[in-house]
C-alpha cells in the first residue's frame, strides 16, 4: 500500500489500539525490500509527526526500529530516522547524543551519512540554543571531507522569494 500512498495515520491508530502487535509488525517492516515500507516504520512511530494525532507511546519506544534503519542505503529512510530523533530530542534531549554516539561507534554507517543524520537530528535543538553536551558524549558532526574551496554557503538573508 505505501508504494502508492502514505499509511502513517492508519498505523498510528493501530498503535493506539494495539501497541504491542503493531510494534511487532513495524519491526518486520524494517527489513522490507521497499524503502517506502522501511521509511513508514520510522515515520509512523514518530512522536511528533506533523499533521498527525499524537501517539501514547514513550518517545524512546521506537529506538529498536531506528537501530535497524539508521544505516539504511536509501536517503529517504535515513532522513526519516533523523527527523524521528529530532522529535525524541524535544522530550528526551539526553537520549539523542547517547544514541548517536552508539551508532557512530558501531561503524555501520559511512562518515558522511552519519554526519548527515547527526546534524539533521540535532538541528532544531541547536537552533534553539540547546547547550552542547560534553565532548565525550557528542558525536563528530562533520564529514571527514571538507567542502571544495569554490563552495560558499548561500546567503538566505539577501535571497528574494
């Protein structure tokens, strides 16, 4: 079904009524061949999914799902994992650096892919002035390669719509 349309909302209603059974199915989706189904596993269990009813699960209930998906080959899945971690950071900020450090130490994810997940998952907290954690608990946030010397960041302040 998710190959043609989004199914996050029905899954969220199922999570409300049958949390154990639904989380078991979501866990199986993390191994599906279709990246859209794997992405659904992360999106449907996000604590703060936009435009969706809130689910009454602990914010860290889907960490086993994210543990299976963070090193996915598909960018859409890794982006969903980063967004999910960003949601978790809103209610359990100490859990995110710990999770990122564990993922980095596993070595399952290429440096540039890990840097993307880490930056994306912490972006909202850092914009809000969230104090960085001690360096021992903070994963490396930069890719091993630097941008080319000809690259410059866009200046959004002067951009016109």
